[in-house]
């Protein structure tokens, strides 16, 4: 996992590209490289986190054998060995890296190479002959791509928003995005960001720049791949196919020249991951397992984790988040997120990656994606009762307070409307979560959290082959007897304890509500006050905010999402310019201690 940066056009300076590379140094502390085209109209920058082929032969930007193409890559092409064998008759490979294989694949197949890739990736190819830039993002947007187009057509692209700001893009809040977030709650449901004139290249899309013109094309749509028909084959046949894909997906994601660990929560998904690790590596597997805790037995899943590990050789490493760490950690995490993030669960995850770095583990696997594949969230059950699905797991009330916004600002919010791409509501909700809400949000949070500690996070359950097969299954294979993930539970029951495979879905395990009412109450109150008096305070009806805040402190609400939204308005939003460039890089170094 790395950082990529590029500028294409005539309105830029070499110092702009250098600033972009510098501000993303935490994404790739093992090396950096810059290429500037002889014409002066293109520049590429790269920060390297060495995972495959740790030698200089894997350095980037990487040039094709004939000198025509330059490539920078963020992410991993997991099936690079298979592609290398397919291409070996035409290309003489000089490294053991997946980057060189991707470059050869693009040389041979152009944009059609994307359909052959299994991986998480964001990459840029510069064609020195045609003077054309090609930028692509993986199917589920695991790896980020942000871009800005100047009035004259000059294009800037990067892995993080702060890099664009460091190159001179004005750091102005996008009021429409803020309004939608505060009124309805979405973080990353569209290509808009929280910054004006900064866009996110949608997952499964590629961008081409040629002669100051930028065009965007969708190359992958899971709804198109899945189709409208349901898979009516015998359940046993489907289960066999899915289990084989599960094992292959995990096997591919253990390809690494640096240590690999796993993240465990004790829930069904991460327990499934652990069981698959044993299926792939054998029962003697001793990769380190990491879990985060908060010291609250009502939320911590340590007993389930210990149950899973009780008869294995995996060392368990606990990352503990304490209330007194939250104020400083929240400010630090915000500098790396660039946009609002999801509260204490994100902070606990930050502690986990810091801990992995301390223990020398560079790559971690986790269990994202199963809930969206197999309808695991409690609100999916509403589909079987004809009710409108919600957005938030584990709460019975609205997570937001739009009445606390001033009317003219609230009017800027865009109502949440999602396409009906399938003939049934359940799959439309799964599609919404995978493409517009849950997965995009989690991938953004997780990318910045892992990169803050210069760690690579791999998502084996976001393999597109798994997702496509699961979405084809009829609803009774997903929800049965009021419980989600029915077929998945049947598949994994042979290799994980029944107490785990049969357990109901639990919300993310941090006592955010209790801490904000208890040990963090004074801090939360001060941060909300600071937010109301800060640059974003003009958006709010302040007396209404204070009344809701006080109601929350009195225990009159079962969720704290809106409280965290308001706390977030007080954080410094990193612009990637001036002293904040140094602040980000010093924080990145601090996490390596």
C-alpha cells in the first residue's frame, strides 16, 4: 500500500508535485520517486510501502521495457503470479513485484486488463507517446483516488485530499456535502467530498486525461455482473463453490514478503477469517492476531476472541483504548482522515494498527464485507416485513438531528435516494450498502487509519467473486428465522465453534455513548461548544444543539452519532499546507515508536 500523486497539464510547478509526495509520506515510508515528462505536461509521484519484492527493482514510478509507459500503483494485485505466467511468453520480467505485472498487463490489454485483476488498487499510467493519463480504481474502492480539475483543464490526482491542498487547491468546505452529512448522516455516498472542487473517483471507474480533457468511465458494476435472476442451484452446490472461493481469496491475500497478521473481533466474520487461515495455512499457523478492547465487558469481545484462539498457535495481541486517550487521538486521527470520521470505533482501530506496527506486522487481514453480502445487519430483516430499511445498526431512533441546522443550510442537503437496480428490495439495500454507504465509508476510514501507521490492510471478503455469488442467492439463504447470514453460518459451522457461528450480529464494540456521557462528558461539551463557535458554527441553530446535547447527557437518547458529528465540527481539518504538512509527518513518525 502506497501513496500516488500526479499532475497533468500546463499550470503547475515541480514544487507542487514535491509537496504532494511529502504530505503523503506516511503512506509509504520505504521510498519515494518522481517522474516529470520531458514535455513538462505530466508529473508522477510515489510513496512506497514495500510489500512485494523489497528490492529497488520494485521502485516506482516504474517504466515499461520499451520506455513508453510509466506506472504508479497503490494497493496489491493479488493474482499477479497467475497473470505473470500468462504474460511470460511476451514479457521478460526483471522484478518479483506485482507492479511490473500490472504494467505488462496494461501494455497488452489496455483498460481491458482491469477485468482480469483480483485486488485492491488505484493506479496511474502515463503514456509518453500519446501524452495521455489513465487512472483506475478497484471495484469496491478499497484504495482511494481524489482529483481536482483546474479551469484550464489541468488535472491533479492523489491518494489523499491533503495532497491536493498542498499543491494549491483551495481548502474550502463543500457546504452541500456538510449539509447532507449533518441532516441525513452519509459520509461517502457519492463522488462529492467535504471539500469544494475535490472529487473522489468512484469505485469501479477509470479516468482518462488527454489534451486538457478529462473523461470518466465505469468499468465495473456489480449489479450488471449479478443480473436480475436468482441462483436456484442446489444449496450444497453453491456452498461448495463459495467455500472454495473463500479459501482462494484468503490464500491470495497471504502473498507478501513482509509479516502478515489478522484482525479479530470475536464476531462471525473475523472468526470465519481465522478458520479460513487454518484451512489455507494449516492448524500450525502462528500469525499474530490483533484485537482492540476498551475495558468495558458489555462491549469488548475478548472472551469470543480467546475462545477462537484457545486451541491455536496464534499469539493474541490486545490493543487497549482508554477514555483519557480519546482527546489527543481524535485530533491526530482527524489530521489523517481529511473528512469527518466515525467516532470511537475508528479510534480503537487506530490503536490496533499502532500496536501492529510496534510488533513488526506490516500487513493485516480483516473481515469487512460479509454483512453486506449475506444481509447480516438487523435492519435487513425489515425487508422481509415490508418495512423501510435503516442505515444504522443497533439503534432504534434517528441518528441525526436535522432540526438543529439553520433552515437555509438544511435546504442544501440532498435527500438520500438510491437506485433500484434489482427487482427485490433486499438486494437493493445490499447494493446500497456495498456501493453507496457502508462499504465506501468503511474503506475510507480503514485506509486512512492503516496508512496513519504505515500498515497495509487487506479485505479478503471484498473479493468481487464472493460478492457476486452471494448477491445471486435468494433471500431465504440470507435471512432465516429472524437471523441474517443463514447460508454463511451453515458453510462455516464445520470449522468455527457453534457459540460463534450461531451468535447474533453485534454492533461495533466501543462504549462511545457511555464514555461521552461519563468520563468524556466535559471534553465532549467543550468540543461541541468550540464547534458551534468555529467556522462551521454558522450552520447550526445553537440553542437547539445545546438542548439536544443536554438531553443526551441526561440519558434521553440511545445513540451518540449526532453528538460525535457535532464534536467533529471542532477538529482541525488538515489542508496539507504550511505547518500542517510537518504536523502530519511528525504524527506519522510518532506512531512508529
